[in-house]
C-alpha cells in the first residue's frame, strides 16, 4: 500500500508541471559527455534529467543501459538522513537529545552527549575516519569494536572545534548504530524495508558481500586504472555503502522532488529542511549530494523541489570533480569552481611528472586526467600506491598553478612554483595541522622537486 500510494503521489505531482518535449539541459549534457568520452576522461556514465513530468535518461560507455549498476558512495548518507527523519516523524527519536539516551553504553562518553541532528550535519566533532595503530580501519569495525572506539573517543579541541562543520563518515556509521538500537534490526534491513521497497528500488542494495554484487560495473581510478571491489562493514553502509542504477536513482530523485504527505514523504521533506545527509546547507536550494571515495565510482544528485527539476549522475570512475561538473550542467546550476579548467598543452606537459621530498620519503605525482586538466596524487615511498586526493581543485592558474583541498574545515594548499635559481618546477604542499593559541592556522609545509 505504501508503495502504491507513493508512486501515485509522484505521478500526480509531476503531471501537474508544465509539459515540455525536450529538456533544455539535454544538449549541454550530451556535449559534455561526448567531450569526456573523446578525451578518455570517463569509462561510463548514466545521467537522468527531471523537468516537471519529462524524464530524460542518457547512458554512455560502460553504462550500456539504465540498469547498469554503480556504487553511489556518499549519496548513501541521504538515505541515513531520511531514516532518522522518519524515526523523528514517528516520535521514536528526538533529533536534539544526546544519543546516549538510545545507546546506553555511550553514557559518560563525549560522543554520548551529541545529538542525531549534529551527527547528520557533520558538526559532531568526529573525524572522517580512523585507522588504529593495528592498521584496522573503523569502516570495517564490528558493532562491538565501533562502540569501544566511540566510548574512548575525545575530540582534539584544536582540530575539531565545537560548532564547526567537518565532514565525517564516522558520524553516519554512528547514525546506523543509533537506528539499529532504536528499531532492533540491522540498519540495512531497515533501509530496505522502509525506503527501498516502498519506492520500488528493486535493484538497489548494499556492498556488504565479499564478492561484488552481480552486474556491478568495474570501477576505475581517476586515470582509468581498474580498482578492486571492497566490501563495507554493516554500519558503514550508512556512510557510503549503497549500489544502485539509473532506473532506481531516478525513482529516488523523483520521490525527493515530490515527497508527498505520507510517512516517507514527510521524512524526505524533514531531511531536506534540516540538511541531514545532504551537502547543501539547511533550507538552501538546490539540494545536492555528491558521492565518491568508493572503489572507482563517483556520483551526484541535485534537485529543486520548488521548480520540480533535478538530475542524477552516476559514473564508474573516481574522477569526482568531472562528475560534479557534469552534475552542475545537468542540474542547470554549474558548480562555482574551476576544477576542470583546462591548461595549455605545453603547460600541462611541463608540469606532469613525479616530485620527491628532500628526504625521499614522500612523493607527489601530477598527471593529465583528460580535457587538459591536471590531477594531483600523493604517496609515501615508491613501492606504495598513490593516494588520490579527489577533492583537490585547480582554482588558479596564474601566477602559479594553485590547488586547494575543499574537504576540511580549513584548506590544505598545494602550489606549483618555478625556482628562481634552478628554473625548475617545485611543488609546495602545506598541510593544515590546527591553530595556535591566537587562532592562527598552523601548516606543515614541504617542498617537492621533480625526479
């Protein structure tokens, strides 16, 4: 009954909009996709455009149809935001109460004092993730291990000041634990029962199995090298552990644009109003969320319920910036960034290569990522794989090529300068370490030379 009712609400809401035959964004999206394919900047991409009652779906490359499966990364957080919103609507959860009211083991701990609301808007003073001295990552923790971590966690007042938004995957793992405790069932089972099945998202699931789900596309790095599938722990699925396809994500997009007045619709509206699980600020339009940091996938969803428009982009490569740029074109609200600003070919050639710190222990790699754009990676030692900093954005070309990391509360900075003595390109990487007693940012800066 819930499924039939919701689909009816979606249909009636969308049919009330003015009818058009061709989405005015379609030509620009197809042109951008063609540019990406021609420059080998992507392997496969699926795009859905919603404009009133008009739905336009585009699939290129590895995405042979709207049924091709992708990991949706951090868009998974929007499902968690809707989940706690539904519990709030049902008065099972007070969004402002300390979560120790629902998880007694967290009494007398710092994290026990924070609310579900703060967790859902990344202001709970938690790190993004944590790797223990044994190399064990919180993303793979069992429930018992995760509770032990939370009980012992105390935020650094300099790195994690009160009231500061700092993106945290751990915050959403904590929300999954909270939902599990309130509802007495696994988080994934709850989402499947209360969101996926009512919406008819039959192909959507969770990347918890040891083997990749049947039909999941191969994921690729930003330089289109194949990456290995990696399963998520049960709790971490709230942060980035959902897979889906364009068919199902179009249903999800339409439901969020036209949420309706039944329970799930009320939950969607509340999550949007409070910004829980979304990247956009509470009350801001359009509402958006991007997804990345999974094994070779990136995605964007963006919509405006007042205009009845929206878009979703799914790609099986790790180039989140390209996907976000395409999402901006698809949504009709281009991102305010020069992240894909092309460099002159000769400039690009002069910069690409590997740069080493003076002690030889760290390396930085600059490389072309298609469309004459410059990518940035950092690695420790030649035998270690490079770590892709997918959030680094090229924001200035002159007088120096200049990147900044938009993932933290205070940006790291990478500058490329020409040494006046040797006339050689140097990479200057400044890593934010906190603030001094006066509140002035403290950076650890290293210079890297081409090898």
